[in-house]
């Protein structure tokens, strides 16, 4: 009798303990976000420490801290190497209990981390990596891409310049996943609009000398020299193209991916007239201006935000909105991303728009041209808008998607 009572008491205590643990887990309101990007090299200005600034602003603006949530943000430098990025991400998820990895400029790194995140059932919040494959053939239920992709860039700049008479192209292409995807997607748009590609040359990422590549572009006699690169590679190739007299010789430079930080680095005298596509500019409206001034006050060198830094803010804001809607952190990446897709997106920088089943946030894009020095009214006043690309035209149609998540 005593033994039976003791066993029952022990069982009740065990159930109570289990119930308490389950309840405590169900009410887990701790979130850990790891910002993984290039902190010190050619993409540091477009992401780097200032992406951390943007994400911390999103944490503050989410209102979750006032509701008792604990949200930690840490950062790491992937050095533009997929193996380094995966090793950091694995350590974060396994040892540091990171729930979401954000930013990931460098498509090679992002594609590798996306696979790991799916395996570990965490979340990848991609703002920095451009490869459209992240929401195409390499899509997963755990990854979202918020800000832009190679399809958007090609259908913005590539289409506009081809239709304007730039019907022959030569590409200078960064020799890794991003450059290859951007050249591929732009080539498809150029040929679909009656143009032709005369050739291309691949250059190493973060190279200092573009002379041999520019000479090949010059000798091709192509009307447009397409720069399928980014960050420091873009600014260096533009500077050296000026030294070679590429534009003066009658060819047009197409900066297929250009950020405001690149224009700031180049200066308006060198960058004037460049045509490019982005989904964000700080001076679009009162909301973008207000947020960007807040950002600049906190940012390194008081920089204005790049498109991807703005995307990090909006994306993390929506991620935390999904956590709030769930009521606690389920520590189930696919479940959180599903909730993100279910909820309507709405933020002060990109407005409203769906997060599609393939993980792509639908937002309009804009064709911009860099102002002449005399057109600028002050610091960071660099862009003039040429055209708006509707959200449905800025992303690959779902009917053409290679994403296995898309039901056709």
C-alpha cells in the first residue's frame, strides 16, 4: 500500500514537472538572431556592422521587448567564404541556440547556409544575397529573400538599356554564384528583348586590377558593358573603366547591382549617368526619410542605409511580428517561416506586399540614374528616379518557378 502510494506520488510529481517544463517551453519568449555578413571586405559598406544597426532598430521597433521578450543579436564575418559561413552558422545553431541567421550577402555563402538552416530547422532571413536560385531551384521552407534578386536586377536595368538601344552586351562577371546568376538572368532578358551578348569574362572576387577584363570589353565593341559584380568590385571596375575611356569611347557602363554606398565612394563626378535598379532609396518619401535619418545617426560614418540594410530592418520586423503572432518561440524554423508567409507584410520602408510561397517578398523596384554633381542638393542626394517596376514584374512569376514549394 505504501509502495503503491509512493509510486503514484512519484508519477504525479513527474507529470507535474513535465507539465511545468512543457508550459515553460511553450512560453519561451527568447529569440536569438545572428547577423552573418562581410564585416571587413568588399561588401562591408553595403552590409557589415551597419546591418547590425538596422536589425537592432527592428528589435526595438517591434515592441516585443516591452512585452517581456528577450531578443539577442550577435554578428559574425563570413569572409565571403562558404565554408567559413557554414562553420559559423553551424556553431551558432548548435552551441549558441541561434534561431535565425540574417543578411548573408554573397550568394555562395547564402546558398550553403540555406541548406544548413533547412537541415537544422532554423531560419535564414536573406537580404544581402542576390541569387534568384534562393527562391527558385534552391528554395527551402526555412529561407526567405526579402529585398531583391538577380531576376529583379536583370528585368530592371537589363531590359531598360536594351530597349533604349543598347542591343549588344559584354559582361564583366564576378566568378561565383552571384555573378553567374546575374549574367544568366540578364542574358535572358537582353535576348528576349532583341539584343545579343557578344561575350563575357569572369574575374576573381575582390580583385584589384580590372585592366585585362576591361580591355576585352573594349575590344568587343559591345554597346553595353554589363558589370555583373557588386560592392568594391563594382566601384573598382567603374573607376578603372573611366581611366580606360570606356564611356568616352561610346560604350555604356551598366552597373547591374549598385548601392548608394558605392555611389558615395565613387563620387558623383565619376558615377553620374549610371543606370541601375534598386527596391529602396532613403529619399523616396517621408517614412523612408525619417527612418533613414534615425539609422544614419546610429550608423558607422553616419552613412545612409543601403537597400540591403533597409531590407534587414523590414525583414526582421516581420519575423518578430510572426513570433508575436505565435505567442512564443516554437524553435521550429519552418513553422515560423510559414507564419511569416501567412501574415501580411507592412513596414515603413517597403510598405505592404505578400511574402510568397517560394519565400520571395513582393515589392516594387525602381530604375534610377545617378545625378550630375550640379543636380545634387546635398549629402547623399544622389538618385533620380527614371521608372517604377511593378512588384509582380520585379519577381519571377510563380508559373515559371523552379521552387519545389510552389503548387502549380
